[in-house]
């Protein structure tokens, strides 16, 4: 079968040569350990380094009944009065459901905190395949529930609490927003879904366009979803809390920011999710970056498109978190 896709942005294409020498586009099950090592080495900030920029505390909070406790990293801008509530962000890291921890990808929220003072809580959820569905999303919701019960203590404005994440974290953010709606809270004011991983079925054109190209191609996506869902993957019984694209009711959800690159596996499911939020009477801001691969702004942070993408996120945050 001939596969076609939009061209990569020239700067993205050049950067991918070096990226794919370190980690192939296709992450197979035997490469899960390698992905974890790379995530720890290249995308995970030490607590000491974080504390150079913000005040940071670690909390261990109760998981779902029968589950282990959940580790949360709570960050607050230095010099702010905890008696004066700030907006709150519940941040969920990426890693394909199979890698990362609550300090992975933390450079995003640290950048946002500098521009928009807020309290950020980053959750450390259990990873697949050792911990299949529903471990990760139940950990995420348990942490959010604890935050909702301790807003005053954390100095978070109860009317300005949003959930955010990228890649697997974007999918888990969407799923956590669904659970919060269905289980009665905490009430979320917004959801920020950056290149979200939300559909296990591989039924869109973009979900099969990339094989051995880019970042997180169709092989990688199959690896991540199979680790999470096992033999249930792509079958009829998968919960929307595992794969939010399967949700048939998207009403009553908070306003969303959704973005993806035009040359990535998650492009079409992102567009579809935004469209169905609109159709359900909700609101979404959708960005598809031309020629962008998955995580392009991490690969080429100084490129004009990367700067534009980061600016779009900040502008949206400023709007939805304005008093």
C-alpha cells in the first residue's frame, strides 16, 4: 500500500536525521527500555534544578481504593503569597503510556509559570505494560481529586483549575476531564491537549501514514496502545477513559486547546476531537502546524514554527486563566 503524507517542514526534516539516529521512528516493544532511558536522560529535570526556578514540594496522596499512593510534584512561583490564590494547572506527562515520570517534560509548565503565574501539580502515574489500563488514568484522576480537595491549602483558585498534557499526557488529560465530568468533579475550567494520544483503533489516515518516519510513527503507536490495552486494543469494548476518541458524548466538557503537527500520527484524531467538541456545544481552539512532526517544538525549539506554537499556547492560557 502506498502511503502519502504532507511534507515535513525543511527544518524539521533536517532535525529528524539526528533524532532518528538516537531513537528510531518505530518504537517496538524491545525498545521500551531505551525510550525510558532517553526520557530520563534528556527530558527529565532534577528536583534541585526545578527548585532553582520555582518553589517545589513532593506529596504522596491516596490512589483509588486498593491502588498504591500517587506521587505529585507541586510547584509555585517563587515569592508569591500562598494566601492569595493563583490559577492551577494539573499537568500529565507524555511518554506513549510507557515512559516518563512527573518531572518529565516539566520545561513546558515552567515556561508557562514564568509568563502566567500559577500553581502546577504534576502527577506520577503508573506505566504500561507493567501496569495496564486503568492504572494510569485512575492514578491521574486520584491525584486530581486530591488537588480538588486541597485547593485552599495549595493556594489554587477553584474557578481557574485546568488539566494539561502532551502526547500520552494529552490523552490522559482528555480522559481525566471525562472522568471528572462523569464522577462529579473536581470542576475544570479548561483542558490543554497537546498532540494528544486518544485513539487506539488506527482508523484515521494519519494513524497509518508514517512507518519508519518522523517521531512516534504508526508502529510506535501500536506499541504504546498494545502495552496499555493488551489484547483488547482496537476491539469493541475499550473504554473512552482509555481512549477518549471513543467517547460518544463530549457535552459538558471544559473549553479545550488542541494542537498537532500536520505530519504526525495524532493529526486526524485531534481534528476529529475538536470538531466533535464543537458539535456537542463545547468550545475548542485547534492548531495544526504545517510540516510539524510529533513534538517538533522540542526537536527544533528555536525554529519560527516552534516559537509560534509556544506563543499560541501561552496566549490561550492567558485568556482562559484571566480573572
